C-alpha cells in the first residue's frame, strides 16, 4: 500500500536513520542516467539556442544586451567551470553541463518516489520513464537549461516532502535556497516559487511553521539567486535605465510570447503531440492512475504536485515559441511522480508479471525512437519547411541521441571556408550559433562579416533584416559580396526575396541584383 501523507506525522520516521540507503539510491540513479546521456551526448557544436549557450561559454560572458532573460547564469557558470581545454572544448563542456543537470533531476525524482511510495520498483518506473522521455533526453544531450530546471524543481519537492515528514525548518529554508538558485538558471522557476511561497504562508497561518520562516526564506531565495542579480546589474551598468533593465531581465524581446493567449487550440495540439512523442508507452495510462490516486488521497503533498503540474502544463501549452517542447519539461517532473504513484497502486492489486510488463513499457520509447525516423520519412511526414546541410531532420528531431553528430561544425567550417574575401553572410538564428563559434571564438575567416539574425535585440539586426530594396547596393559597396544561409522566405530578409535573386553558392546562396526585365 502507498504510505500515508507525510504531513500526518512529525517524527521524521520516514527519513530517520536511512541516509546512507537514500544516498546510494540517489547515486545509482544519477550515475545510471548520466552514463546514458554521456554515451549519447552531442560531441561538438549544435544548432539554435543550444549553440547560443555554447557561444556564451566560449567567450566567457554573462552579457546579452537587451535580452538578459536568456542569459541563464547558473548554467553558463557551471559550463565554464567544466570547460577543460586539455580534455574537451567549450561546446562539449556546455553539452556535458546539460547532461549532469538532467541526470541529477532523474536521481532526485527516483529518491522522491522511493519516499512517496515506500517501494523501489515504482520509483524506478517513474524516474526511468522521464529519463528516456524524448524531450528530456533530447535536451539532456545538447547545451540546454531545462534539465537544471527539472533538477531544482525536484529538489524543492524533496525539501517539501521532508518538511511534511519532519517539520524541521531547515527543509523550508533549503527549499527556498534551491528556488533562488533555480531562478539564476531559468525564470521558469517562478511558477514553482509562487506555489511554494503560498503554501509556506498557509503553513505559518495554520501555526505549523513559525512566522520568522517567511523573511528567512526570502533571504535564502535572494542569496540563491545571486548570479541572476549579477546579470541584472551588468545590464543596468550598460543602460543606466532601470525600466529597460527590468524589461530585459524578465521578458526581454519575448513579451508577445510570454503573454500570449492566441492560437490556443493549435498550441494545445502541439503540446499534446510533444507529450505523445515523449511518452510513446502504456505508462502514460499508469500516470492517469496516479493522477486519480493523488486526487483521491487529498493530502498536502499531492495537492502541491497537482497544482504545479496544472500550472506548468498550462504555461507551456499557451507559450507561443518555437521551443515549446522544452517548456513542458517541468510538467514531466510531476508526470513522472504520477507514473510512480500509479505503478505503486497497480502493483498493490496485480500479480508479479504485471511488474515485468511495466518494466518493458518503460524501455519501449527507446525502441520507438530507433525506428520512428524511418517510419515518418516513408510516411511522407514533413517536419520543417527548410533543410540545413548535414542535418537529417527525421533523425535530428525524432531521435533524442546526438552522439557522432558533427553536422553543425561541418556546415560552419565549410561555409566560412568557401566564402570570398570580405563576404557578408546573413543567417537565421538556427544556423548562426555554430557559425559564430567557429568565426569569433576559433578565429576562422575574420575577414567575413556575420550579420546578426533578425531576432537579435539591436539596431544592427534591424538594419540587415528590414525591407529596404536598396540595401544590397549599400552592402556591396567596396566589392563585398552578400550571401544568405537559406533561400526560404521565413529564413532570410524580405528585401532578399522581394528585390533580388539568389544563386546557389556551395552550401549557401549568393544575393544578386534582379536581372532587368526583358534581359535574356
């Protein structure tokens, strides 16, 4: 049977004298999942946001003018610490940082479910299901912050459980210290922070915790968020404008996405698609059993889990951004809890063979991902409107493992090496990071000018990405030649598609004046 609500007892019995057992259980979860992620880790440069973080690590900078909300100093700081030039480059260090954080998240979930259910197998099923979930695995092997979001969130849940079991104030203070550190990693932590803060306020109101806990918790959170305050102060030193600094450090240029309430049916459909991709297994139904069980029990910790699961899912489901899948990862923490709780309930009433079926279901996603690219390609499923050289979209997006993938580096080096002297290259934000890394950090082809992508918050980006029909003549003064990475209208400036013509040039396209009408 599932153990009673830890809040029903204050003796600390669920934890007392078992520290060594729990430590080794946590280490087993951490080492096992880390081995999986390191074995499938992207070995070098990667595309899109992950490549942005690699660039920041390579230049050792917490600065992102006008876009402080995307600095993520906790993640970047750890990656800089892990960067050991005698062992690996800055790109690998950033990828490894993501793997470490995600492995710690899996270990935290394993321990939490062991405490919640009192049993090992349900804990393994819940933690194992999230470890191999597509979105989790995908973001664990490239430079991303979401694994650390999960790690801190699961750590906060462990502290909440320990407080309910022991009623020792140190657990509440540690919870908010983790919350502050999570804020330095990603502002997604704010949703959990609000829920935990309201809960602790109610604990004080009901006289289960002393009132002095509130200012002490606020102080712990403030201290934990030190790296975030550093980035805010760096931005203020650049702008001398507190209003601009506050905007940059909370929403940046992404306010329309942050406060989005449009296209909700489409976004909900995408969120459910990502959920199905991450959990192509009957264990998703086991999670529904766990949801019903948590609702039925009506205990304090269950209410916290359900509240945060709902808030994180709703937030991600209406977030209008390309990387919507990453914002679902905090929800997966609570889905894994539901799977573990549901498995414990089912195992209470079924024979041993059911346990073997559930274990098989836990590893089923790995087999699905192995064949999914081939199935999708043969079925004619179109994943993206444009292609990138050396990136098979089916394997890249449908298989979470990225070992032996050197496509981004190969593209960046071959493209830069092929351009004529003094060329100007315009790239969208997906292809730009590996180009910037090779160009600026590794000092390859310094004569080439890389124009910033259109979503870069600067007047320079606006210059290159406006719709001025005469800009080509300005750019080509002095004999320069202009190139774009893509010929697709969504990935190059409007002035290129409307007022010029494109000729293939190696892996990219050269921008040429339109031929005069009637000319042959």
